[in-house]
């Protein structure tokens, strides 16, 4: 207890009083040790974050570089002009040019990185790139992510068809609000590739485009993964979870799916797949809760990394984040209304 300016330390068999300057010295030592511990934690987190960022960048480049070169080669060869009669009706319906079929198809099958690689070397304007980005943010890596959803509460085919349908609806809704009439000379995808150009000139222009895009992607990936590592190192992920919990009510989801939703929102369906499959496999969640969850995260997942990858193309932050959030919310609410309607029919 505190007796005037002295401090008493209670022990089982005795009590010892220390003068205040000794107590303050001990407190200072503890504070110094805490500061050193925090400094070491910060250092380790930065090293781990930068390391993960660099490895992720190298891994991405192994995908982006060959796919982007093959895309550039296809565009230069004039092959797209020979099959435009097949893709033109679909692309026209989506307010996109024929060449947009390449990034859409590649991204839908291989993932965001493949779609970006194809976009980077095609003559697309900001409006067209925006529509492609909105589509791919919802419907990408459909095979792998469809399997994850199939193993954790929603049929693979059902989940895939739903994502493609919502992606098409999103593009149709957004198309009137973006300008797709300008020339394709904005952002990284500013190089027009055509067979009239010499092959060597095409390769040089492709290299310039990829070099600039690679620098921007490296910066974004390093920042995102380092911040995530800092949040984990200082135990702030739990605070983020609690902070985001009210968002579940807005999204129309049960609080019991919080961990699964956050895993998908932060890390995506592919990277967060292990957590999603494991938690869903415990049997603690109802089929309705899992179905609502999968509708939501099928539309809106990887909310940090995936949208950030499109920033080098000059796309507005609004189109990268807001449409998916709104559509996910609407989809879950409509599902709830449908369930209520079916229950009324049975009664």
C-alpha cells in the first residue's frame, strides 16, 4: 500500500518499504524493456512484411510477365480480328471492345493477376478498364475458388454461376456511368499493339509497359502486406474484427460467421480458403448461414489486395470498393426475402 511518499511491497511473510526514487527507477526499467520489446516486434514485423511482399511480387511476376507477353503477341498477330465475330456480341452487350474478351477470360480462369497481365498491354481506356476490373473483382479464379466454396457449404457450380451472373449485372449497371468512348491511351494499358508494327518494336513497347506496371505493383504489395503483418504482430487483428463486426449486421449476415467473413474479406477465397473450409466443416453453422455467407463473400472478398492491384490503371476508388459492397448486401437481403416468401407458402 501507499504510505505517504513510500511504497510497500506485500509478501507472504513480510512487507518491505522502498523509497520513491527506487520505485521510479524500477518503473523506468520496465518501460525501457517494453519499448525495446515493441521495437523488436516492429523490426521483425517490418522484415517479415517486406519479405512476404517481395516473395509475393516475384510470384506475381512469374504469372503476369508470360501471360502479358502472350496477350501482347496475340494482339500483335491480329488473331483477335479473326475471331471477333464470336466475342463481339457478348462484349458489345457489356459495353466493351472485342479485345476485352482476353483479360475477362484469362482473369476468370486464372485469377486477378492474369487479368491484369492481359489488360496491361491492350489499348483500353480508363472506362473500359474500370468495367473489366469490376467484373474480375467479382468473377475471377472461378475454378479454384469455386472448389473452396463447394467444400464449405455451397455447391461449386451454383457459386460459380452466381458470381458470373452478378459480375455481368454489375457491369451493366455501371456502364452508363463511365466513359468508354475515349481512346485507349490512359494508364499502363496505353500501348496500341497491331500487326502493322514491327515485332521488335512491339516487344520494346511491351517491356516499357510491364516495367512501369511492375514498379507500381511492387510498391502496393509491399505496403499492403507490411501493414497486415504489423497488425498481426501487435495483436490488432482482434480489434479490427470487433470493429468490423457491426458491418455484418449491415451486410445481413449472422455474427456467427464473423471469422469466416473476415478471413475472406482480408485474404480472399483462395488464400483464406483453409480457414473457411476448416471452420465450416465443424458443423456449428446452419445451411442458411453458410449460403448467405457464400453469396456475400462470392461477390465481395479480398477487399484490400485485389482492388489495390488495379490502382495503377487510374481507376476510381469508388468503383473498386463500393459496387461490390452494395451488391453483396442486396444479394443477401434478397435471399432472406426469398426464404421468408417460401416459408409463407409452406404455411
